[in-house]
């Protein structure tokens, strides 16, 4: 049977489990660090022979939960009433050390059948490395605890957002997408040297590269999906691409039907902002049956190319007609190589606005518009 969520007693703002689970009873306790050093007036009885957890196993890892189990010697096993779990981000291994004698730093759970589930977006973030160690404890009639020694320290990493989480992001993005505007081209800005390099070293074909870590921390495409970034937003008054760009003064433009047509699939990849009023939506276009298509099919919500809130492709009187959402900035990833001969390269007349760059941009974790109720 799955264990209940863990209660906590942490009051320090640096704790990874601050304000963890509400509406559950909290136990006011004082705990040892992993070396068995107790704070002054800790309220814990002298250590007695309780079984020390060993052979710890972590399983069923998601972006905001995991299951944990371990083995214990049978001696004094029936005296165990609670488990103390020390959970820390790996890059901050010493965060369990006391900053103040009255500030405990551990998660507390009643002793239940193993494996037990640790869940809570208050202290677990996606795609993050953690360390975990476990103690067994016996609560005494006077409220004090007898505790075992700490187990060995285990390391693990939480998972990316699942399709369920991405669908929640998708639904939030749909709310603010706005009305659809007509478009006719995809475009990609780079420096002149980039296009010269493509012509000289890649036979005129732009090659997919691994997506950076911009956007949501739990996005399954960051650092994994290979593709080429394109834009498609247009200026409201001209219906054409803007002349400004943060990525370089040379622009490759290609007719929309060359990249986006009934032989391609469209996927929702992410929704985020960077402490600004405007929001970004990442879409992925993948030729049907391509490696990129197979990657996305397993991880991302698929969109109907004829009917969605962001980017559509429809045939009208024998001609393909395209529209994009007005109120979000679309970043489109195309997963196959693109030959420069399919379009044109020319210098833009506007400015290079570096402040608009999204390279490795960090998502605002406090924005209520583009965050969901799982680890940030």
C-alpha cells in the first residue's frame, strides 16, 4: 500500500522541504545529522540498537516523486515507529547541517510497509540530482525518539515532465495564445559566418543541433532533442517577419510549405517566460516517421496541424494557408537538415536586439501564467 505523504518540521527558508505537505499532522522533533551528531537540547534519547537501513533502492522516479525501499535486520524491527529521511540536492550535500540548534532538517514518515512513496512538488524538482539517507526511529512515551545510525547515502536524479505535465502546460498556453494571424514563411537569423560555414562544411545544408536548456526545467526536449530553430511570428501591421533579431543580421527565409505540410507532425514542446510580460511557446515540426518524429511521439503532446491554437496548416482552393498565434512568441524546432537552396539568405535592415535572446534562458518559477503545480 502506498505510504502517505511525508510530514516535515523544517522552518528554515533554505530547507528543500519547506512547507511540504499541508493538512497532515506535523511532528515537532529534533534530528541528528548524517554523522550522528545531535544538536544541543535535541530531545532525542541516547542511541539504542535499532536496525540501520541498508541496500537502499530508488524506483518509480517521476519529476516530483519516487519510491524508496531498503533492507533491515530483524532485530528490534518491531520497535520502529518512524522513518527519518534526509533528502538534499546533490550540489548542496551539506545542507542537512544545523544552522540553529532548534531547526530540524529531515522528512518524517510513520513506519509503513516498503516501498513507500515520497511525493511533493514543494521540495522535489524535475531533472535534479538528489542525495538521500535514512534512519529508523522509535518514538517514546515522553515524545523523545530513539534513532538508528544513518544509512549509506544514495544518489538519484528526478525525471522530466511527462506527457500529462506537458498537457497541463499546453492548456495554460492555449488560454493566452490569442487570435491567429496569417503567415507565409519560416525564418532563421544567424551571423554571416554561420551561413558561410554551412556552405563550406555541410554541403549547403543546415544541420540539427541539440536544444539548449532554455525554458521549463522539466522539459524533456532540453539537452536531448536535435533540431533547427526557426521563427514564424509576423508584425501585426505588415504581416511580414520583423526586421529586428537577437541572433544575427543575416536571415534565411523559407516558404512555410517547405517545412510544414501534411507530411509532417506537429508537437507542443514547452511554455515559458523570462520574467517578462510576453510568453514563449516551443513547437516541434518533424517529418512523419523521422527519428525526430519518433522521439517526440513518445514524449510530447501531438497537435492537429489543421486545428490548434498556435500554428496551423490548411488547404484552401488548392493552396496551403498558414496561421500563427498572435499573443505568444513561437519558437519552432524542425528536426531534419534544411538545405539553403530551399530559401534565401539576406541581410536584415533592423537591429540586433540581444535582450530578446532565449539562449539558455531561465524560466520564471513564480509566474502563475506558465507554471504548473509540479516541481519547477
